[in-house]
């Protein structure tokens, strides 16, 4: 069976990454032969939609299961549509993740385990709230229509501790991508409303 593990490096000895959409590498592993191939994540620098792009990439490369630390709703929906199960792994190397998968110690998840990254503006001076132009405001102005329910800032799942600066950077990049997606959706909805069209 061909599985993929989100990773910080290209082989079985690399640390498994706690993030999916913006991890540096994906390691594809044949669970029968343990042959592996590390492939750079083509979506790591995406302006937005990294989770979706990464999930589509992984599906196109033939992964039959995904092992990662956290999975957002956008990537989860891609995998669900493709019939690819997701297994959550709490930490260790890629090899550890594969062994845990092979031995049946990992449970598949029936839902995303992190929110769509909303409400945590640590960006580059977007200043969408009371952050005085530093991008640290917690508000996003008036929220009408409930397009994006107010959610508390999300971090790694309780069972997953971010243990290195690289992991934290990857996690924050993932969050920033989610915020860009949210902003694009909000601006598109605002444009529709201003033109008198019905919001979606």
C-alpha cells in the first residue's frame, strides 16, 4: 500500500511534520517493501489554498492513505472526496509513523482536527482589527451572514507539541495561507453584496 507522511525531510529518518499543507516534504512509502521517496511540497509557498493544493498533489501521486499531525478542513475535504483516509500521528520520525500505521496503532480521523485557520492575525501589517496596523487585531470588522463564524485561535492538536522553530514556522505559514483564503473569500462576498448579488 502506498501511503504518504508529512515530513521535515526526505526520508524515513526525517521528523514527521505536525502540519500538512505547508510541511516541507512528503515522504511516499510502500508499506510492503518500505521503499520511500521524498518529494518537496509544491504548495509550501502558495499564497493561499496550500492545504487544497497539497492534498490534490498527494492524491495525484497515488497515495492511498495520509499520515500527518494536523489536518485542516479544506485538505480533509479533498481527501474525503478522493476516498483517501487520514491517520493522525503524534510525533516521531517518518519511519515511526509508517511502523505505527503498519501495526494498526493509528486511528483514521472522520473530521479535520484543526479549524480553518481563522482569527489569529499575526500577518504582515494587514491590521484587520484593533491591531493598529500590525496585523495582530483579533477582530475582522462586522461579520454578517455568518460566512466565517468567530473561532478562537487554533494551535497544534493537544496531543501534538510544536518542538522546533522550523515546525512553528511551517505551522504559522499554514495559518497565514488560511487567513489569505479567508480574506479572499470575504472580499469576494463583499464584492457580490455591493453588486446586489446574493451571498453564497
